[in-house]
């Protein structure tokens, strides 16, 4: 049996730093009227004469509706945050929503545009206006190379071309605890958008998705050209339900982890045999695809060079659940020309079976099983629209919102969400938790994130770091990943290093990063600096910030 590998991932860092100054962003003026373009007025414009941001954290109000008709443009790194949402609609996440301009038209304006690193926490976004007018704009546009985007606890619905547009190089996107729901075109149908990540033509450093739910998404979660470069792709503990065009268009996997996910009705619309034979539709009807790197294919021009050899590529595909509902299977049977989707393309299967050529491709524990969701599968509406498209060529609007009948503007503002993707099947992840997003198992999510991993930005919180602290990693012992939290009390260079029991350096997790006072976190996946999985045993991790040093012990068990 092939030895199990835990792949490289990310030196990834931190969600939210606790800034010493936080600016509250209102959505109502003194008379109680909505402020149009509040983020442009209070955030994008909040700079000094040198163009430097005056605050680090901008806090929006729960339950607030932040209307805009001009995209706020950020040129400095910021954190756009809200308190953790409550259990009632009054405490829902603040909503960024497009509205008409002075000419009475809904403009092509994005919720957020950034030319600097951006962290967004507990914010909801849509580009469909309150009266149902639809814009093809995006939720977030990354405007320059090398940006890092962190999304945590955010919600997306009814958006245009792509929710996150990132036609850049060397980008890093980290998405956790987010919800994408009813992401379908409202006023006129299309069978292939919106997407979640819309990118391509460049070299991406990292895409990381953990504990997210993608429910009723018309397009693809990751819409990139099959040969695009993503050096590190991590997709762990996500739930996908009714994702019409599929999970990912990527074929050129370099270092990839796809573990502990639920893929339910993924790529259900499929393609016709004629489309496959003619090459008209490049998305093969499978959940998982892979192919030879472009630079390694026979006959490739010398000018095209792959980033790594085929032998060195890594793809861990483990403990995922996949299934298609019976009425989706009936839809396939009703159209003889439609190709029945499968778990994995034949090319990908051959690569996973080739131990000599692809020793880093490991597939274990993936099961074809209906999870038995508590509620919210919405497959009848999905099948009705797919059938209509085969018969008439147009995909109509569909979604899930029991009780509101999709009336505008209320249904996409409803909170808490009515669906429940906890399930009855016996599915255990590699870390012992449930498979799929742990958003539906809050107790397990808290354990997954570790003690104090997510600290709410509450009204009375003091965000100034008071102590230099290195916390115990969690979980400990661990396999395959552990999280280390630390706090620094001055702005100074920071190093976080892992050593073995002989005192030899194994991994540099943070390398002389200049960080401001605050609380940070980083994950370690049991990988050394050479990209190899380490042996079982005890390891030490040391935090150094200026002259301050702290060290703790942890245990890795394969």
C-alpha cells in the first residue's frame, strides 16, 4: 500500500490581528436614513496626507445594511470586521448590497476592490439590489499581484460573474467558515456562473478552504484554466451541495490536499457526449480531475517549463464523501445524450494508480454515500431548472428559502439560514470529526480551531496585546495539522521555528516577519522545510520576537 503523505501546505498565518485602534463604520446617518457608500466615506477615505491608513480595523454593525453604488477601493492593508452573528435576524451579519445610482440604474460596481492585503470577517455580500435588479459585478476584486485575502465567517449570495475575482500573480486566498448560498442568477438565467474564485492566466501561491458551505452554486467553486498554476491547494472539511458546474476546473495539481469534504450533487448538469467529443466543454463530467503538467507533456515547446516533475507532485485525496440524489440520477437517465458524471476522470484514476510515476498521489477512504442531510437539499428545484435548460436552453432562477418564496428583498437577508447540513450517515474525517463543514457541528468546530482560536470583536474588547505569549498547540498530539497561537506586545520581527529533539531546525513557520502588536495563528502540517512529512515523535516550537523567546513541546503521530 502506498505510504500516506500529508502534503505541504501553507505557512499560513493569521486571521485577524487585534489593532490598537478600531473605527466603527455606521450605516445610518443622524436622521436614521441609510448612508449610501459608507465604506468609501469611512474606510477608503480614512487616510492621512501621505495616503496611509489611519486605522487598522474597521468594524461594521450587525444587522446593518450597507448600500453602495460606487465600489470602495482600498489601497492599504485593512481588516473589515463585525462581531460574530447572533441567533436572530436582528443580529445577522452586516450586508454589503448594491443599489441604484443617480440615474436610477444598478451599476457594475463591486462590493469591495483592493490593491492591498485584505481581511474580511463576518460580512455578507450581494450584487443584487433590494428591488431585485441584478449586477454582473463581483463581491471582491483583487487588483494587483502578491495580495493576501482572508475571508472568515462571510456570506455570499446572488452575485455576478465571480464572487472573488483574482486575475493576479502570487496571490494567497484563505477562506474559512464561509457560506455561499443561492448563488444563482436572479433576473436572467445562465448555466455557468457565478463562480466563487474567478482567476486564471497567472501563478497562484495558495488557495486554502476550510469549513465552508457551498449551497446552490450555479458555477464552479474554483474557476481557473485547467493548466493554471496553484502551488498549494488545500480543501478540507467543506460541504458542497448542488454545485452545478463542479468543484474545480484545475487539472495541474502541484501540492494539493482534498480531505474530509462532502460533494453532493456536484456537476449534476453534466455535459453531452457531443460536447465532450468536440471539445466544446472542457469540464469533464467528474468531481475530481487531474492531468499531466503542461511543461511535462511530450512535444511541449522548450519555452514551456513545468514548476516540478511529475514524480514530485503531491495530491492527497482522502476521506471524502460523494453522492448524487436519486432525482438527479433520474434527470441523467431522461436525456440519452447526457454523460453520467463520475467521481474521478480516467486520467486522474490512472495517475493515482501509478505508484512509480506519481508516488505523491494518494487516494484513501473516499466513499459514495448519501449523507442524509437533515434539511435543505433543494434538488427538486435544481432538477427542474436543469431539465428546462436541456429543453429550452435557458436556466431560470432557483434556490432554497422556505417560507419566503424568494420575495425581494427579504429572502437573501434571512438569518439564521433555514438549511441544516448535519447528517445521519456514519462519516468520520481523518481528524476524528465529522466529514464536511464543521459549521454544522459547532462543538467540533471549536475543537478543530483550538482553544480561543477565534476571538469575537466585541463592543468592550480591548485589542491591545498586553503580553508576549506562546500558547500550547491544538490539537496535541496531532495528525495531520495543528494550530499554534501566539501574541506579541510590540511591533518587531517575529520568528516561529520547529525543532526536533536533537535541536535541529525542521521547519520555519514565520521567518522574521514584521508584525504589529496582536494575536496571530499559524498551522503546521507536519512537513519539514524540504516538503517532506516528518517522523512520529516529539518536536519543539520556539517563538522569538525581538529579545523575547518562548518554547513549547508538541507531538506528531501519523
